[in-house]
C-alpha cells in the first residue's frame, strides 16, 4: 500500500530550493495541475524543471514561471508562453531546448538506468557544438546523457492503493517515463481504485515507480480553443 497524501500542500512540502523536478503533461493535457498550484504556494525557488513545455501564461508551469520560482527550464517547446519569452530575452532564466524525441529518450533512459545513448537528432546543428559525435555504419550520432529528477509529478486517470497507474488516452504523453525517472514520484490521480480494479493490461505505470498518491479534481483547461465558424446559408 502506497502512502496517500490528504492535501496537496502536504504532498509538496519536502520540495526544497534548488530541486530538480519532472512534470508530466503535453501542453495542458495530462499536467498535475493541483501539485503545481501547491508548489506555487510554497514559494520554493531556484527550481530546475524538466517538462515538454512551460504551460501557458496563466496556468500550469506558467504560474511557477510568473512567480520567478524556476531557475532553469529543460524542455522541447515553449512557444505558448509570453512570460517565458520575456524572461529568456531578459536573461532571467536558463533554458535548455532539446528535440522532443531526444527529450523523451533522455528521460526514458534515466528511468531505465541507462546513463547515455547516441542519436542522429541534432547532428550538424548548434545542439552538437562541443559535444561528442561518433560514426556508426557511416552515419554520425550525437551522445546524449540521461535525465533524472529529485521529484517527479505525474497525473493519472486512475490509481490503485498499490500505486499502479492508468492514464487517459493522450494524457499518457510524458507521464509514464517521468514516473520512472524520479527518485520520488508523486502521482495526482482522478480516481482511487481498490487493488485489482485496474486490469493488469491497463496498467501504464507499475507501482514500483510510485512512492506517493493523492486524489484531486482537475479543471482540465483548454490550451487553445478553436471552434468552427458557422457557415452562412
């Protein structure tokens, strides 16, 4: 039986200044929004955040950014956040932009205990400057190191009391690999299930990767609302 937090404030209380955290989600899909909100309230600073992107200006990781709690952002996409752009141009934040597939593989490698790997992505670009490049079968590959975190925040649709997690459709995104790559993983779940209620074939993250659970409702905001114009008759 995994430890169940009863408040989000309690769940984030051990995150310290200077911590490295991984945050699941893609855009606003599958983000642990309540854990992020609780982290904003703590005021913890100098965080290194590893996530696909940095939310939007008024939601998700954008709230930590606005509150000047992030020292360094490791991500693959940050285009929806004007405050992020402002801080980058003003040299108020460090940024490491990584090709999305490489970011995913670096996190997966970290969870698998693989220290580094070679990839063709980034060869011949600024990403490869000053980095090790080797040739295999006549093709050049760039050495990339694994990523891990002090704490991983993930969001799941369902979790059982053992810590097994099931994600809802595309909300899987970065959540499963980040759950494996954190020294401590805290899962924010929408529904708490009894042991055995999640069929084995539906478990996306095995319980071995999860240390803590917390149940919370999500607002599920839309990142960019697009509607079809009504056709004129």
